[in-house]
C-alpha cells in the first residue's frame, strides 16, 4: 500500500505543504517553516565502501542524534543493506547481477520509508541510493 499524498496551503506563506500520512497538518506546517529557515538538515541515504551506516548528514555533528533516534533493528538493517552493497556492487562493472541489484533496491526503499518517517521532523532524508540503479 502506497503512502497518501495530501497537500495543504500554509496560511502564513501561501505555499503548498505536503502532509505525509504519519504527520498532522500542524506538524507539517511547523516543519515547512523550519525547512524554509534552514533548520531542517539534509541526510543522504547512500552506501559507499567502508561505511558502517550509509547515512550522510550535512552536519557530521548530527550523526549521534540520528543514530540515537533509529531503533536497533533499523540500524542493523541499514548495516546489512550496506554490506549487501559492498558484496554486490563493483565500481568498474556495476552490479554483479540484476537480481542482487533489485533485492538491494527493494530493501533500500523499505528502509528509506522507515528512516524518513523516524527522522522527518528534523531531517530531510534524501534517497541518493537510487542513483545506483
């Protein structure tokens, strides 16, 4: 089942604001206003060789806060997803097989949805891993 996409209009700025299905209108408006002030940091979700956790916050100081917010099972899932990347992707030739790539992408999408929801209030999680198609 896909996520609902609902749009409201901020009565202060007249900008459209997307309200995810896990947030209230008030939460979405507050986040949108913080985002416009630069108070919501970006975090890229993207693997690379030698990482433990494939999350790249714009401010490295935020790493501890991010790790603290994520449940242990999600941290383990991200670590396994990272390891699957290192085992299946070769820079010179790309993915060892379409099956490995497809499994990895599907797992990444599932993890992204959870990480995005958990960090949404204070972080803009960017699914940079999609470039590894």
